[in-house]
C-alpha cells in the first residue's frame, strides 16, 4: 500500500479536466444551485459560460452581471442560440424533461452535450426516453450527481477500486441535517426520495453498484408544512454478493430549528473484509467552507490513516460534474455520470419510494424490467 508524503495519499479525489476550457456553455436556470455552485465552480476552473436564461429574465440579467456572462436571454432564445455548444440545465425535475426535449430538437447538429440536474427524470420510462433522444441526436448526456465529486466520496471509491478494503461487507450513511426545500418541491409526487435521498442512493451505486433488492420505511417530516408522503427515509439495499448498504436520511434532525441544541452532520462508513473507512460530509455547514473527511484502516496500514484536502463539496464538486461531460465530448466516450447510468439511480429512487409507501420488498429487476 502506498502511503506517500502526499497528505491525500495519492487518492483520486479530484476530477480529470478537459483539454479545452473554452467550450461555450449556455446555462438554463439562475437559482441557488446555478448562481452559488455551478458558476462559482466554472469561474474557478476557467470554464466559459457565454449565456444564461431563466423563467425570470431579470434574475438572469442579475446573475449574468455578477459573473460577467455576455448574454442574458429568455429560455427559448438560449435554446436557439447557435453559439452554445454545451447546455447546462438547472431547473426543477418535473420541468427538466420537456426542456431537454426542446433542446434536442433545436440543437441537432450543433449542441454537443447536455448536463442535466439530478434526477434526470421522475420515472425510469421518461429517463430512458431522454437518453434515447439525446443518443439519436448525437448529443452527449450527463447528469449532475454532484455527490460523486464530493472529495471523500470520490476518494472512498478509489480505495474500493484499489481493493484495499477487500470485499465490501456493509456501507452506511447517517444523515442528520435539515435541507432547505425549494418552493418547487411542493408540487412533486415525491419529496425526500428524489430530492435528498437521490444523493445517497447514487453514492451507494457509485461505491457498490446497483443492488438487487430494496427495503424501506418513511414518515412525513414534522417541520415541512405542505403535504408529502416521504420525509424521513430509512432504507436497506441488498446485494446478491452479500454486501448490504443502509441510510438514515433524517431531514428532521430533532427540533434544532425550534430552540433545541442541534446535532447536525452526515457521517458515512464502509466496512470490508480487509479494512474499513469512515468519513463525514461537510455540506451541512455550508456556506462555511468545511472539507469532507475520510479515515481508513487496513490490515497493513499500521492504524488509522488520515488523507486531507482543502476542497469542499459546495461549490468545488461542480467543477467535476461539468468536467466529466466536457472530457466525454472531447474523447467521444461515455460520461462518468451519463444519462444511461442515471437510469439505474432513477430506478433505485422508484424502488425506495415504492418499498416505503407500499410496505414491501422491491426487486430492482421489477423496476428495470430486466434491462
């Protein structure tokens, strides 16, 4: 095992960057995730957003001025903008499929890639449709599953790839954190599963692959006043290999917003036959820059090892989500977080929601139809 003087032990915790940094990016959406994450990361990486659009054109103009983006326009104008090579989408999940359909129609022969928000769609059927549409049009489709570019999550995947932990036995994520639900979330058929748990479900897929069966339970979040079925999510993922994964997605986290001392954090752990690793996710302390952490111990590591980095999930991980699309466009390869791959994350969200609300064990083959 290589434990060099590099404080990150040479772990692959950062993304591969494209050769070209000047790909012409058109941004659709000007809310928090675009304004405070995508565009901050793109400026830091030297990427080239040339146009931005929003349902509220005044907001688009404000964000354009903030980041020196040359063009602010309405969504229809941006989708028809002949200078845009890469489309960066940041709209609610129920609005995203139609926007991608329109982009494909207007971008044939000109648009090279689309970075969609996660989840790609709210059903496997629609996700498959979008993947096929983009493929038929020659447009590379990737999905912004940005937790895969959290530095501890990515480093953990590298440790698994190296085999230092042996065969995976158990992976867990314990989330005790209060998200800020966006107004559009109220209209969705699912709240926590497709908005919050999607991060952890995709991370388990990244680490261990797609499971074979799902067990789950949910209850409404007492703090969230609009009607919803899935608030606090508890789920277990079963693999035929014997591995298991489980998460507690506790969006209540106790009455910490109502005057009680809080304990908010996200902790994760992976155990294997030859070692284990554990870590924390820095996101709950945003906007404070708090790096996620990782510690690992193996049979030959002489105790706990502590890789370190200064990067943080929000906003630094968003360099990686765009970079992996640009690299795929340059090389003519499948993106690391492709639309095709995301079909199985959407399916896993469907399975968890069905298992929790219908109180049954769900086989992934029933959701994916054997595909």
